[in-house]
C-alpha cells in the first residue's frame, strides 16, 4: 500500500517535470510558465484584479505586481483603472497570440506525460485529484 507522503512526492515530481518542460517550451516565445499562466487566467477572467491573479498564479501580491508591470511593458496585458484604487488587467492581441502558441506547446507536454494512461485512467486520476483538492481547489 502506498503511503500518502509517497503519493504526494509523486505528484510534486510530476508537477516539477511539467514546470521544467513548460519553461523550456515557452522560452522561444519569450514567456515563462507563470507569465503564460497569467495570460491563461486573464483569458478566462477578463478584468481580474492584481490580487486575484496573484492567488491564481501562486504569487504574492507584490511579486505579481512586478510581473504584471513587466508584462504590460511588453504589451502582453494592459492595466486599466477599476473601482476605487483597484487596477484591472486585460489581455492584448499580442497576449492572446502568445497564449494560443503557448497552449499548443503545453498540450504536447501533458499529452506526452500522460500517454501511458488510458482515457479511463486519465479520467480517474483527474477525479481523484478533484477529491483530494476538495471544494476550494485554489486554497
């Protein structure tokens, strides 16, 4: 029987492998995984706040603020005033283009990574991870 710590380590190793491969695949586009992930989340949640994006990308508000400023300087996102002092973020056309190109590269990585699993096993793994994550997967 597997120990929970062994399963946790296997999940961490797989995630680390995906992260390294993703950063290599995204480098020719001038993106890191966290930058691509920002584009992905902004595509799904236009006008997201800095804090929301920081949480979604596993960053602190301060580090995400620096990242967002650099991405805005590159023309990947735009920062627009929100209610009160809030700043909202949106994708630019260039951000949308790089999001799509990056998605193609990342799809190839995960397809290869999970190729040893049958479709049913992949569904089962996803369902088990959903259970383990519980009702609030971003916490």
